């Protein structure tokens, strides 16, 4: 069945609701639901945070008896298993919903079509795929983690117009405008983890926290969720007086198995979790690290690192998305570049990118690009 204009409009409304949970649902997906009866919206809801009622349950509660005979527009297939909350398929059936329109099938193996089958078996008309691409764009990390066991990796970079990220001295504050830096804060807020390397930490001493008000992200009644800050520090050189330790939120430091246990104990005493052992050619195995983060239910990782770590992730095929802020000034050819990419000697060696979005943020240009896959 082809979606008509009303179906598209009501699903778009459900997607807008789902987006309200952009900063709060982690590690759960962002989901919205709209209940419509006789062309009128009778209930709506979105999933706010893990453990809270699902979007369908909120919409059903709002609609009450008016849910009987209604059509439910849901951005993700309703769950059919008992978790922290009861199955949403049961709630829809009990309420007497006659038709369910779904944007995308749930990639969670515990659901993965079973919710649809339960509804159809009970005689409910089901339609799938309405504005599917928009629903997928809301949950790239949840989808990838469920399908591949890996988080979605977003590499954030800031550079001058000639592609330089720092002066030869290492100084880089500030390349971009306050408006661009505020945009980065919103990217941090939607991320499950922020990843950097010891070189960046020693040079810039970043806090890597979210510095936006509750009302902008989670509402006045909830604290801002601080992402896990992950530091790749092979030899545990991180000083315990780093700004990282002065901010709220968990810290995970990844080092080699050969790193000194004395240094590990020192960092643990300062408040970090230290994990040793992931080695590949005397370096932290980045694939193993990301798989470990996936096991910890990390959906989206934002990389804010120097050219060495950023380049290693890119060459390993681990970067899903590049977000590049270009400032309207030049820093010269003696300054530092974006990626360290050894081995690129021929034009055929170039890393191909597909630009997905291009816009101005204050005086700066923001480019969102997807690396090509060979």
C-alpha cells in the first residue's frame, strides 16, 4: 500500500516528536508515536529516556478510549518483549488500534519483525517504510550497534579554510566561532561517548563535557547527560590534574597491556576507569576498542582528536561520518593538517567522500561528509 499525503504528514509529526528525545534516550532509540482517529490526532508521545514509558504507551494513555479504531503512526516497530516496560504490541492490541503505520523495522534481534507479525496475526493492518530514511537518520548508532555490534563513529574536526587544525606550535584556540563551538556542544550532547587521544589531551587539556543548559537538552527537571569520555592513552601518560577529572561524567582510559600498573592505579584513584590489553602492533586496537564500546551499549561515538588518531580511524574504515567546520581564514602551510594518512602517494589512493550536508554556522562553513568504502 502506498502512503498517502495524510500518512506522510502524521509520520512527519511522529518523527518531530521522536527528535525531542535526541539528547536523552541513550542507549535506547529515539521513537515518536501519533494516534489518529477520523483524521484527528487523539494521542501522541515520545520516548524520553531508558526506563521511561515508550512512545506508544504515552500516546495510548493520552488517547484513552479514543484509541479504539485509531491508526498509530510510529517511527520504529513496536516492541513485543518484556523489558523495563511491557510490550507495546500488547498495549496497541488491548486499546483496539485498527491500523499501524511504521517508519522502520526494529534492528534489535529481540524484535526484528516480530512486533509486526504479532500485530498482523491479531488482524491489525500494518504498513512499513513510510519516511523510513528519516527514521534511520535519527538512530544511526542504535541501528549500527544492533546490526554490527559497533557504534556509529562521527569524526568532528575544525580547520581554517586551507585545512589547518593548529599552528606549528600546537596552538589551536580558537579556530572557529562561538556559533560553531555551540553547534559542537549539541553534537556532544547527542553522543554516547567522546573519544580522543593522549596527544590531544596533553596539548589542549580538553574537558570534553557538555556545556549546555538543561532546558536546551533534557528539560528543566532532568540533569544534562554527560557522555562517556574515552581516552586512548597507550602508555598512560595522562596527568591526574587534567581538566578531564574536574568535570562530571565517567572517564574510560584505554592503554596497552605493557603500561605500568602503577600509572593505572594512579588514574583509577583520580576517578577514571582504566582498561589495558587491546594491542595491535604496539598500538591500541581501534576495532577492538569500538567493539568493546558497542558491548557497553554505546550508540554514537564522537571523535575529537588530532590527525594521528583521526587518520588511523579513517584508514581503518571505522569512521562513518565526518563533520568539518571550516573557518574563513588561512593559517599557512607550516601549520598542522586534518588527518595523518601515510601511504597515500598516488591520486588513486585518495579517500573519496560524499558530501551529505553543507551549511553556514555563524561565519563558518559546516560540511558533513561520508567516507567512501572500497
